[in-house]
C-alpha cells in the first residue's frame, strides 16, 4: 500500500525520490472498516489522511441529527478538516468511511516537522488546498438552485464515481434533496423509450 502513496507523491512533481522516502515514514497506515470515523465533529482535528484505498464522506449534523454531506473523497485524495487541523481546533464536521479503507495519516507535530524538513511539501499541501477549494466551488455552482433532475444529470456526466460507489441515501444528502426526489429523477432519466 505504501507504493500507492509513493506513486501519488511522485506525480505531484514537487518531491524528489529521497524526499518521498523520507516523507512516508511520518504517515502511519490506519485500517478502518466501513462506518468508522476518521475525524469526529467537536473533537480536536489531529490528522491529515491520504486515502490509499476506500472512500470517506464529510458531513455535519443538523438540529434533527440528519447528515448534511458536503463531499466525498476516494483513493489518491487527502482527507481532513483543513482549517481546524492547521489551527488545531475542534473539527466542525465528521469524516467517516463509506467503504473499508486504508488511510495513511500524519499527526500535526509530524506534519510541522515534515514541512520544516522538506520544503516541497508546501507545494503539495498548496495543491491539495486548491483541489479542496475547487471541489467546494464546483459543488456550490452545480448543486445550488437546480432541479433534482439537473443535479442528477450533472452527477452522471461529471462525477459518475458517485453513482457507482455511493448509497442513494448519501447521494441524496450530498445533492440536498430527498431520497424520493432522487429516485424520481433517476426514473425520469432512465425511463425506457416506448
């Protein structure tokens, strides 16, 4: 599994082979079963994780305890609550596995040490932060103020991995619609032509 992480780091172009080998020692593999928490809301955000296999969802809970999913992360992506990790504050959201997962995690002290020792990590983190920002921006542009059918059509053409790997309940939460609306949208799009 370490190879997956090393391969990812080599594709970023910011780190030499020596820097990659030095860096991976600070990331500890964590094996999580489906439904396990990687980060819990209202607990200190102590880790950044690189997903070697599996997937996670990030969400907050509303007053009724209903999940409001804001994003999904899959293999070759980092997962954390970045602002709270950097400030070492309590997380404002949960990050929970939706599949059995292997996540390489680094603690905040090790992260600071790594940034100090390998300046190329600043570029890696900058790239991760830009991806995070772009994902949030796309989410706001594509899923606000659109019909259920339009939201589902967008998922089909731009994020088909979600249709393949996410439950209907989680996908509906992510799209900000009810499961019933999502099922209706699927029915309208996939209905056979007579």
